[in-house]
C-alpha cells in the first residue's frame, strides 16, 4: 500500500509538472533536441517564407523525398517562427534522443517508486517464487 501511495504521489507530481510547462516551453525543448541532432534552422524572415511556413502543419515532422533522399521538415510558427530541416541521420538521432530521454525518465520513476523500502515478501508470485496464486 505504501508503494501505491508513493507511486500515486509521484505520478501526480509528474503530471502537475508537465501541466505547468507551456506549449512554447515544450516546443522550445524539442527544438533544442532538433538542433543537437543535426537539424538546420531556417528563419521565416521574408513574406515568401512566412507564406510557405503557414502551409505546413505546426510542430510536426513532414518527410520530403526527392529521388532516393529524404529530408525531414519541422515547422515552428510559435517559438522561433522558423523551419528545421534535417536528413535521415539527423531524424534518426532525434528519435534516438527522444527514446533515451523517455527511458531515463521511466528509470527515474522506478527508482523513486522503490526508494521507499518496498517489501516483496507479502506477494505470492506463483511459479516465480511463491507456489501458485491464491485468493485470500
């Protein structure tokens, strides 16, 4: 019960923290990751670029294939009013970084959950260490 209470508190705190983050902050964080992965930022600093930027879905990847080359375009009309462009390698690096961050967050959550001295002794784990499940 103590673990469930700890997990509920941690989950609520995580959700509250995520809710406090504005859309602009989330997009800005994503853009830092894009730049680190090798995407190039191009500002929409002319009327022509502004018009083209407005035609793209905001804050989503759009693949653009020419011949055997795929470029990934990410439009941000909110934070930087710009376009990020990257190749397959940059896109792969971005996805890997996102996955690594997700795994690290899950590991941190698990570590915080079990930090409170969880006792597995009261659980019957069937063939894995307790001889079958029993209803009590």
